[in-house]
C-alpha cells in the first residue's frame, strides 16, 4: 500500500470520526432539551449499531433485496442508454424525433410511476428493476449523446481521409472522447438507481430497506433504530456505488488530466 493510499484512507477515517462526533454532540444536546422523543428523533450512533447487531439477518436481507435490484436495474439502464445514445448520434433524424420524448418522460414523478408499473408488471421485483433502469437510462443517454458529439472535428476529418468505417470511428475516436462524459453521468446514475429501488420499497414492497423505513415509522418511536439504520445503509450504498464507478473510470481512462495530475 502506497503512502498516498494510506494518507487517503486516514483522511477518510478522520472525516467519519468528525461526523460521528458531531452526531453524538447533537444527540446529547437533544437529550438535554428534555424532549421525550429525542431518542427517536436523533438516536446515538451506538444504539443504531446495537439494532443492526441484534437483527443482522433482517438488515442484510433488506440491504440485499434493495441493493441487488438497484445494481441490476442500473446495468439494464446503462445498456439501453448507451444503445440509444449511440443510435441517435448515428442518425440525426432519430435524435430530433426521439429526444423530445425522452426528455418529456422525465417530467413524470417517479412516485406516480410506481402504481402504474405495479398494475402492469404485477411483480414488485420487476418494478424495482424498471424504476432503477428508468432513472439510469435517461442520465446515461444524455451523457453518451453529449460525449459522442464532443469529438474534435479535425479528428473526424482525419478518419474520413483514411476512409474509416463508422464502427472504426466510433471505437477509436468517439467513445474514447466520450468516456469522461459517460462516467460523469454514471456517477450520478449509480446512486439514483438506488433511490428508484427505494421508492418502490416505500409503496409496499417486502423485505427491503424502504420496507424497514415504513415499518419503523408505522410501529412508532421504539423501532426508530431500524429507520436510521436503513437510512445510513442507503447512504453508504450510494457512496459505494459512486466510488466503484470512479475506480472503474481510473482503470478504463487513466489518460484523463485529473488522474494524471493525481498520479503526479
């Protein structure tokens, strides 16, 4: 492990320690205020950890149910988004005719789509996949479209002078130039795919992070530990997804200026 890695890990732990310390101070001050519901409004971190350690199977099952569907939906949306973006770059008429409907589809609130898709698909698991893919699809499509159109005109003219095929131009010029745009979109889409899955959970799915949140609120303050545990796990999963995308980006496109400066 390099010195830079050790320093980076140390900084990350320092930030987490500071945040936990602030949390403890806030919870302690709330307790001193005399609020009878202080323990449920802002419980101490160790009480949340106790809840997780007391019911590890329940927490793990809920995390897996939501996280796995979010990941699967993310990859489905990624594949469809890359395909759509690539097709629209190849055919201008397709971009002009389809893009307005792609943009208009994002005006529909996600929460409004859930009952519609439940009535159509009749399976909460499929609805989770659909919502996660739906959120990812739009972001990836726009990122791919923007990235593939950002190629330097001189590069395209050079490839044309060599009579290169469309596939060759796409593989050697357009996609390498589009990678920064695509990964920027993926860093946004990865956590949002989790949000899409949780929205489905909140509307009646079983054995999931959203279900734990709803059940904790319905039962009352005594089960607030489950609510806070589900919230923290969801935040950690979102950060993990975004971090994995960043690590893949470093491997796939190490030539980017930001990565070269970091290495230097």
